[in-house]
C-alpha cells in the first residue's frame, strides 16, 4: 500500500522557494555584521548543540515561529517587532523556505532565508559558535 502524498513536502518546498527571497550563504555572510539584520535559526536546540550555530543568531524553534512573530499571540517576541530584515535558516533550507512563506503570508515583511541552510553556511566558511559545555 502506497502512502503517496497528494502534495508532498518536496513539492511544498519547491513552491515556497518560488515565493520567497532566497539568499546564498556567501551573501548571508556579508549580512552578519549589519545592525539591521537578524539571523534566525529555526533548528531544534539539539541541532544547535551538536553542530553549533551562527554567532549572534536568534534561536526560534520552527514550531514556535508563527506564534513568536504575531503581536496578537501570547508568545510574541519583541525581536520580531524591530523593523529589521529577518534571515531565517534551518539545516538545509527546507524548513526555512516553508517558514518564510508562511510568515510572509501572515504579513511579516522584509524576510528571507538562507537557500541551503546552515550546511551551506559552513561550506561557505561562515563562523560557527558552540554553546558552553554544561558543568
């Protein structure tokens, strides 16, 4: 028995990528020193602990993105009301493409995602920071 999806995740990601701004990792590297840009990491906390993260990035777990950007949500985070450019990323660009499409549809402006995610960031020579080990 086949569980073929009518609209699978790869189709959803492909569609999202046509609707959102995608930034190549080499171009994202140039944005990290800008006070007008917030890099938003959508990966799970365990991914950040294992693989590190972009220095200065803001961690917003994928499952909370819609709630944290909506000012009418009890979970709203002020960082998303600062009028900056928000560049989201995940590991490979799939979750971030879907997230940015959703947030764009909700009305969040000036947003993009790193096309191939944290993997491409590291391949482009981007700095990676690791959390302090727990004592």
